[in-house]
């Protein structure tokens, strides 16, 4: 869902502007030349620059399809389009893919791109012990064969309805065997932009790749990402002209001042990001179904959205975006009912021990956390908030599962599969029936049948109250007038820089 904001002016204002323009006409400057560099604000700094080894959303947003490329890409509607594969064929049984690769593409270090790079990238991604964030994509592959330098055949163990779409994501980026070991700090891809510099804690700079096959159609010579998570600092940087764009502006409470300023355009869109109150299903008391259902009955989503997001956001009752074709409205599965919450808590045997809510440093999480702490306290839960740095969250929550509650947005598409990742994933959720259902969803190539299964999956995670499902994360973009080419929808975690221009 996309909303565009524009400014209306009174007749008196227009007359005054016209008079001023006439008075200054003699001194009017020549039209400004198109700008060849852009400064973009970002909330989150990446922990690494290798999307094939780290799930942090910022890596994909900045680097996927910009520095790195995949066999496929997607357009703004979410449709799969060619990238390093210029075309492909699929067998009637949906098991064999033959990809015809572009010719003449090179990595940024000058090495030619060939079928051997595809084989290496995918064999690495599916190797035992690899940390690729989308292991399920590659687990479905049976064999990968380079038929010649420009043709790759992939044979699947079973059909995969998401395969071509997943190949457009950051974890499926094609990397070079010679430089894969240094991609975390100095990425080497085949994309239209090359890595230039990274000042940790401050900024990341990319420059146009003059050797890219599409270089003549790229307007920007320099892309500089500035990392600013604090809302006041983000606002000040935009107002001072230090930034040209902030596509994921962190302060919904400050949007009105940009709406009222003719220098800016505000675009509000839905995303693939489900914001959840994650509960650790692997340890007490959040391992208890009655306890988790009690938490869901204690949550007032409308209060959370109004208080934490200033009204921006759509309530959700399960783990699926409201704009998706298989969406089921389950927001009333656990209506706000504090008496029921207290009753279920008593049945769970909760003894009043402190519960730790570890929150990552994102405004949607910290603000929601304070409201939820009060809501859970009202039904007798002793919740203690710990605001932690992102690196700590990744280590202690995501990796070590050392938490009771956390709040996080899952921004990847088709991520209901997270519930099939087993007990070692940070949810601590392990259900054989759901895993079987998700495996059936992935292999179902008939759209209507797959949608019915997706609806069943939404119902299951809601019925089991695996988490508290809060709202679909909105993306608020602030753009200086003259900035063009940013997408106004987010079907994937990407920011296609080659489409951007500044006048």
C-alpha cells in the first residue's frame, strides 16, 4: 500500500511567490545540472558486507543487486526478471532449470564471470555448516552443473515454488571463489556499483562501475550511505541538506514537519516486515502454550501502533503481510481480554519470576517494548527491559537464544518458513506438522493450492501463539524534491541504485 503526500498552497501564497519570482527574474540562475552523487540516510549499519553469510537486513538493502548480482532479480511489483541469467528454461516436471548466462560480465576485480562462479556460489551455500541465511533454497538442489562457460543446469530434489524468486535475494548472490574470503569487509561482485570505503559507525560509499554492461544507464557516480539511527539526528541531517533521501525514516512522529515543507516529498508504504513480540519457545515460561496465549490476550495492538508508530502500521494476527494474496485476518484470534490473560497465566504455573525483554536499537522496537511492558504488567507479568546494541542482540538473542521476549521485524518475503527452521533457530519452535506443511508449500507449484496451504500455516502459528503478532512495519521515505527512482513498494530487501537520479 502506497500513499503519496503533496503540498497545497493558497492563492495568496501563490501570488506572493509569483511576485517574488518576477522581482528576482533578472538574477535568476541557470538551471541546475543533474547531480551525480547522492547521500542516503540509513537506520541500520550492516555487521558485514557479505549477504551470503549474514542475515542482517541492511546488507541486502544496500548491496544486493547493486554491488552483488544474482541469476535473477525482481521488479517493483515482485515479478522475477533476468539478471546474470539472461534467460532460462524449466522442465515440465519443474525439476530441471537451465540458465543461459550473460556474456562479458566481470567482477569488480576484473575477473570474468562464468558458469564456474555460479557452481561455486551455490555449492558453497549448500555445504554442510555454511551460514547462508537461506539454506532451504539450496537444500532443495540435487546437482549443479556447468554445461559450458555460459550455461548452468540445476536439478532439484523436488519442485520449489519460490526458487527463481529466492535466487534474486542477497543470499543467492554470485561471488568469486578467489575473493569470497574478504567479501565481509571488501565486497567483490558483478554489480553496477563498486565498493569504495566503509567508515564504521558513520558511512559506506559506493561508486559507479564503469565496466558494467548497464553503466551508460546509471546516473549516479557516487552513493554515500550515512548511518543515523537517532531520529533527531536524522531530521537535522535532512533539514540541513546533508542527506538527499532517507528511505526508511525512523521517526513517524516527525513526518508532519516534512509534509509541511515543500523541499520534501513523503512516501509511506507497506513492507514485507512483520513486527513480532518474539517469545522463546524453548524455555519456561514462554514454552507453555497457555502462557503464550495469555500474552496474546494482553496485547492491545491499536495502542501499540498509535503509541509507538504514531498511527502508521497495520495490525496483524499471524506472520503474513496483509497485502499478500494468501492473507487471513486473524487479529481477533486473541482479542484483548485481561481477565482471560490472568486466568491463562495462573494455569501456566508462572511464579512471578522476572522476564527479560531484550530490545534491539530500533525505534519501533524500543517504543513498542515500553508499551508492551506496561500491558503485560497489567496482567501480572514482571517484565524487565534491556535495551541492547545490535551486535549484542545478534549474539545473545539470535544466536544464543538467551531471552524471554524480544521485538523484531522480519522483513524478508516468504518468511513463514522461519517456523520450520527447528529448535536451534532463535524462536525455539519445533513442530513436525508445521515443518511438513511448509515443505509442502515450497514444493506446490499450483498457485491456488499453495495459497490455501499458506492460509493453513498462518492459522497454525496463530493457534499456537508462537509469538505475539503486532503490526506490519511501514516504510516512511523522506526525499528531497528532485530525487527520483526510489521504489514506492518493497517486495524484497533491495534498494536498486541504478534507477536513481537527482535533478
